C-alpha cells in the first residue's frame, strides 16, 4: 500500500510539473506574439516617417530647383549710402550722402514711409527697402 501511494504521489507531481511546462511554453508563445506585434507596429511607424521625410525632402528641393533657373538675388542689408541715394532720387532730402544716418536722413525715411503707407518708424526694414530700392538707380522728377 505504501508503494502505491508513493507511485500515486509521484504521478501527481509529474503531472503538475508537465502541466507547468505546457503553461510556460504557452506563456512564451504569447510573449513572442506580443513582440511580433510590437515589431510590426514599429515597422509601420518607420514606414510612415520615411514617407513624411521623403515628402519634406521633395518640398525643400522644389524651391531650390525653381531658383536654379532664375538669377537669384543676394539678400543683404542696404548700405546707408544706398538708402540716402534712393531717398534723394525719390525726392526726399536725406542731407549729405555720407554713409551716416543723421537726423535729416531719419526724417527723410519717415516722410518716405508715410507717403508709401508704411509704418513710420524711421528705420529701413524689409518692407521699406523693398519699395525704396526701386529709386536707387532712377530719379523722380
């Protein structure tokens, strides 16, 4: 009788240990499937980012390609003598064209800005210069 109980206990223990292996195998399979799902999601995100990157690259190239065919203008601040010359040619007296911004030059800038519906601040910013530079080479009179 003792041997039978011992065999029965051994069989029960073997059953538990075998069922534990099956459970851990099932857990491993579930974990692997979860990892596969994460990899698939990351690959999808990577693909979307690649498409976004390519569209941004083409958007950046488009203006560059357009400007290649045209003569590009170098963007720089105007020199004070250029401002004074343009003001004088436009009919506004900046005083002596000496490359120095004095009271008379500032007053001429303000008068020009007021006459051209620009903010009157006495400074030659982008908007003011975009209109004033047209007078750099031509006189009004």
